[in-house]
C-alpha cells in the first residue's frame, strides 16, 4: 500500500492481540516489521507466519520496562534495516482493581509498562528520526484515556498520560517532520484481561467482550494512519465497537 511499502516498523507488544494483528496487516501491505515483546516463542511463530505469506519480519525479545533493552531494540532495527520509519508503542497491561485493594505492585507494573515503556520507546527512536527529519510514532492509548470509571483509576491514568505525552511530542517534533498518532481502542477481544487478579472484575470485562472488536479493526486504523501522505498526520483515532456505550 502507498506509503507503507518498504517502511521499517517497530512494534512493541507484538506477541498477541492488537500488536500481532497489526504486524500481520502491515507486513501484508509491504512493511518490514520488527516484532518486540517478552514471549520469544510467540514472536518466532509470528515471524514464520509473516514470512510464509511473503512478508518481511524480524524479532527481538524485549521488556519495555527496561530502557536498555528498548535502546538495543532501536539499535538492532537500525543495524538490520538502516532506518526506522515507524515506532508503534503498543505493549500494555490492564490489571484493574479498586483503589482500596491497594494492589501496589500492580499499580507499579502498569506505570512501568504503560507509561515508562512508551517514554523509553520514544527516547530510543527519536535520535534516528530527528537525524532523517522523518518518522512516525504511534502510541496506543484507549477510550479509557478519555473517560474513567470505577476500577480503572491507575489503568486509565496511564492511558491519559499516553495521550498527554503524545500531544507534547507532536508539538515538539512537528518542526522535525515527525508524525504522531494516538490510537484509542474501545473493547477488543484479546488476552488483555488475563492480568486482572480480581476475579469479579475480570469476569465483568470478559462478559462485555461479546460485542468486542477483532484486533484487526485496530490494525486497520493503524494502517490508515501510516498510509497517509508524509505531510498528513492523523493525530488521534478512537475506534469503538458500535454497541459499546
Ligand atoms: P494483549 O494482552 O493481547 O497484548 C499485550 C501485549 O503487550 C503482549 O504482546 C505482551 O507481550 C506485551 N507486553 C506486556 N508487558 C510487556 C513488557 N513488560 N514488555 C514488552 N511487552 C509487554 O492485549 P491487547 O492487544 O489488547 O493490548 C495492546 C494495547 O492495546 C495495550 O496497550 C492495551 O492497553 C491497549 N488497549 C486494548 C484494549 C482492549 O480492549 N483489548 C482497549 C484499549 C486499549 P509479552 O507478554 O509477550 O511481553
């Protein structure tokens, strides 16, 4: 597809759900995808599946909470392909809970993955993109980055933060011709609820997923943003299941 073919795209959280679907859709449209997540065997399987379909994929096991590992991911991408066109900060976790449950380690993990991981990713690729005066950073926030409900306090807080960070990035790097996009999905049927340790909340989320979108719906909105001409930045997209209130 126009303006996707040949682009080098780093994808975090590529081992399942939205990241996996996006990697396939982008690779099918001619992008060279660099798959990152912690579960290496899943990345290996995805790479093989993309290659079987004629696409180009490499992978690097990466924990986004480690700044060092993300810097290595950016270096590996540059060394392999000679450029970094797009970073998709998609890795995320959602262990929802009530504040009174005081699940401090879950709060910390969410902040580390959902906020610090995004910042580390931006920090790692910016030098390459600023040098070329071209690039695109896509950060996956959420509908919960716009509205908050009970049990979403910390998760929602991280997703509001992702929107704030991306908007500041947009203003700072417009002069360097770097595009930014915030993706805000509503309910998408993935493994995301698996990290919820409160069984009641987990069940209520999973029960609501009969109306949820397939991850490919989000992959197509990411494809849309990348495929626009270089002077056109699609700054934010909200995609909900039609029946989600
Ligand atoms: P999944 O649970 O299917 O995917 C999450 C991905 O994040 C996995 O690939 C996981 O890989 C990766 N990940 C988690 N922790 C880390 C880490 N420390 N380092 C590297 N990778 C990590 O969920 P989704 O596909 O649904 O989630 C993708 C994004 O979409 C998230 O940011 C989520 O918040 C957002 N989102 C999802 C919605 C939904 O309804 N599903 C709605 C709104 C937003 P691994 O475990 O192998 O490291």
